[in-house]
C-alpha cells in the first residue's frame, strides 16, 4: 500500500485532506504537524522522511502569516524555502512524488488579466519572496515535482476570511472591507480534491499549476457574498487598500488562470459561490 505523507496536517488544507482521506483508503495516510516533523529542524528532515518512507509527499506546511513574515524573514525562509529544498532533494533521491503548495503572492499584482503559469514572478512582500524561493528550490532539487499555486484559501477549519467575516457580521453593525484587491477565493476542500485527482491520474506531469475557484471578485464582493449566503444583517462598506494599511503589501490583482490544471489532469474547478455555500452550511452546522 502506497503511503501519502501530508505536512502541515493541522492547517486548512491538511485538515481538508484528512477529511478526504476517508475516500482514498487505497493509500496509507500519514499526517504530520511540527511535533512529528518539525520543518524548522533542517538537520532532521531527511532522516524523518526516510523513517516514514512515503511514496507521495503533499507539502501543505508554510509560514503563512503574511504580515508577521515581514519581521520574521529567517523563520519564513526556513519554512517556505530551505525545508522545501530538503524535501524536494529527498523525494528526488528516493523516487517519491512531491506536490508542493505555493501562492499567488509570487506575483506583484500589476497585470489585470488572469495569470497563467508562464507570467513572470515578482513578489512584493517577504511571504511571496520566500515562497518563490521555495518554488525554485523545489524544481531545482526535484524536476519531477508538482507545484500548485493557490489564492485566498478558506475552510471550515482554522482561521480565515470567511470565518472571521461570519463572526464579525454577527458582532458588529458595519464593517469596512478592501475593494481594490482582485482575485478568486479557494475552498481548501476543493484544492484537496484537485490534489487527489492529480495523485490518482494516469499520468504524472511535473511543473507549476494554478488552482483557485472560478470567479473574479474583490475582498469586498467576497464579504457581500458571505453576508448574503450567511443571512447576516450588517452594513458592508468597500474601502481602498490605502484605508487599511498592513505591514505587508498585497498584490492588487492576482486572478489565477486554471486552464493548465484542467486540461492536464481533468481537474474540476467549482464556482466560488457554490463552494462558499458548502462551507457556510458546514460552519452553521458546527
């Protein structure tokens, strides 16, 4: 029985893969967080991987606190870059297939068309810089690896925009939400399914792929849709990014073109609204 190792098991994507694993009992699943596989301990990563000896690695672990990364470059670089290089090298030497999760933040957000995988990268914050370094190291150390870039991830697990907005809309009379950053949300459950579609596909085709849900919206429009689906009674005001300064700059436009992943692996990409309905229904049940 082939083993699938999932790093970052307690994050949004790791948690969704854990739920989905019940549908893929042909694999032995190993879910690790920092207690079982500490990616900050670079010296021990390779030996830990050898002990587990997985045939597939899904690397969901990352330093994803975008604003905190601005003052934590070394930690972000260890998790998002150096640890990835070690995993990639181990997987190349040991014939293991690696799927590494990356981000739309490798782009500067100045191109106002859907971005395909060939668009030049130019990150504008530490998170994006370290994630891009991780991508490059991944493909240098293991040319057969697959990198999946995603954006605006949310889930019924963990902390994210959908859960925060749902809570605030019940606590406050009005909210201000940025209306000039454009992209598309990603329901982590859909990303988990896309990953398993790749793993169980007849052909393994290495390289970089984009995945997010369908739709082109701002954070403000996303908040309005959360309000509508959730039935929340709260006034939502759209404001420019300049009205909500953050330590890290964000790309203004980072809509991902999903043509390549659809054609290569027959991945189905749901519309963001139908996925948001599914997630909010789960949250209401909980």
